[in-house]
C-alpha cells in the first residue's frame, strides 16, 4: 500500500500546518469562534452555505499521547490472538524496524504535512461544480473519489521504477502484521501530488478530502494481519486482509496485484485483482530481499540501485525507461517487464534473522520506546521549540533508529556510535527537561549515563580486536 494509518500517529498541529501551507481563508467570525474554543459546531455549516467560496478547516485539539496507547493496544491484541491461535505474528527485530520506519516517516510529516494537497484551494476556487458542504452527497463523492485516486497513486508506486524506489520500503518486511503498516518511505508524499486535485474541480471542499484521506488510511490499518482469514461476501466489495496479503506477496502470481485502499472493486474493474490461493503459502518481502534491519539504509538503498540501472543503459531512451517503466523492465521487454524472467519465489525462502542476545534485544526495545517518547514530545511542542531544538530532536530520533538497525545487523561501528549517542543525550538532558516530568527525566539521564559506560567499554573492546587483527595481517 502507498501509505498507512500510522499517519494518524502524533498529530497535534494538523490544522495549523495545513492552513499555513495552503493559506486557507477564515472569516473574522470563524476566527473569533476558534479563539473562544468552540471549534467545530453546526453554525459553521451555515457559514459555508452563505459563503460557499470560503474553505474552512475546523480547529482540532489532538493529543498525540492518546494515539500511541491505542496503537500499542492493537499490537498487543494481535500478539495475544496469535498466541491463542498458535500463529506467531512476527519477530521483534522486524517489528522494531517497521515501527522505526514509522518514526522517521512521522518526522518527515512535520515538515511536509499537506504537501500532496498543495494547490487544492486554488483549483477549488475555479471549480466547475458546486457541492453543498453539508450534503451527504458531497461526502460520498469525497469518499469514493479519494479511494479512486488512492488506487492510481498506489498503482503508480508499483509501476514507475523511481517511485517504487520509495514505496519498496513498505514491502521490505518479511513478516506480515500490524506493524507492517508503519513501514513507510519519507518520500511518498511527493508522489501523491496531483492525484486528489481533480476532486477540487468537482467541488469537493478540502475538509471533506482531509477527513476521507484519514478514514482511507485508518481503514487500511487492520488489513495488515494474517489472523483474519476470510470476510465472506465483503471480499467482493472491500479490501480485506486476504486481498492485501496477496499484494504483499513476492510469489510470481502476487506481483502487481490488489492496489485497492478500501474498495477492491477498482482492481476488479481494471484487471489487477488476484484471489488468495489456499494451496500456496505467500512469501512476504521483496523479490530480491535486502538483508538488513537498518531503517536509514532501507530508506535509500534502492534509489541508488535505480540510478545505477539508469546509468548502465546505452541510450537516452533506455535511461528514461529505466526510471519511468516498471522495476522489472529491461531493454527488449514490455513496460512492466517479462514475468517469465522474474524469480519464482517459494515459501522455503529463509528469512533474514540475525541473532542478538536477549539483553541487547531488551536494550534496543527500551531505547526505541524512548525515541518514540521524544518524537511525541517534539510533535506536541513543534510550534514552540526553536529550530535548533527541533533539529536536535530530529537528529536524535534518526540516529537512534539507525543505530538500532546497525546493532541488529552487527555493524562493527555500532557500539561506538551508541556510546556517542548516549553521551550526547546525557549532555543535553542533564540541564534541560525532555519529557517535562522531573522524575522520568532524571531516570532517563541515569539510564543513558550507564548505557554510555557499557557501550564505551564494548567499543574499546571492538577497536582493540580490530587493531590486533590489523597487526597480524
């Protein structure tokens, strides 16, 4: 899928950021109502009827820390149900990698929120159809229109190689569970620009688009699971876990199928539907599976591969085709490549699962939780923090997710970088509050100080071993 419900994680300034980016017009009366804390009420519907050219986005008071427990509850529930059914739902290393992608994606949203809808207001002011903001028809048009646009966004991310370079991040998990929904590319929002804009000309107001984009993404959250087998007659109409499992498969019969967001009817209409097979187990991940849990590396490695492929072409035409045709294309093949030449991935493929001692698994899980708390604090205080503080928080989160992946992958420099990261946290947090709770801040400083000593010792050991090995050689 192109995007996922984790977009709802950590939203505090949704309205302010979108209004700033799109320069939405708000009447003085509406401003007074917002200032008084009334926010969204029925009087606003009358304002929109009287002034149909005004786009108004209601004031929304969101608390990010309320979203995190909700998602954690779903994750724990899936694990418990999986245990009751005797079906393990995933591995800690893969799940933390998926959620690490979600953290990085959320950070990118802080600076790119609303990007895919840039220019929507301008088009809406030149609409050819007037739809009543309060009419159910308007909201149904928005729901169907958003889902139709999503189908083509999602299909483009699979059929255009340089866009697939971003979207492949979402498919890089070899497990299939709710955490997979968090695994997103930081560049995805760029590739949705323009797909929703025709709805502006049809008179669909921006608030309806925003609401249904979120509904569309939230719907897709639950379909990332192996625990729901079949939904009966609903399988004909909506996207289900069964349909989306096919989409995430690397088996040859799964490739480029089932792009739907909510309504699977789009795939049935446009010839991209594939029913799940009961006699063949689906293998998840990528056809050429990267052997890494490093979030930062996974975000960028395929982009380098696409550029290398384009550079290897002998003509300008083939260079452009390497960028704009499908990932499986090579000179002399159809636009999406020749399926007969694709690897036939079978269920016997071994998953990448490098061993990590239990204490290190607990350690990286705790530090991921700290990174999540820091991300939530940043989201809450984004509008009040200085740009230096914002940059520092972003660097901390990015480095944390990168080192967690490097630890899982066994990169030799990971202990040294972890010692530096922990020392930097102590230096910053020793005199400045991070969470706003003195006891928690003090405990975190102490924990990071101990972590600094542990990893400094480990890094010295690694450097000594490397030095002795170099001397022997």
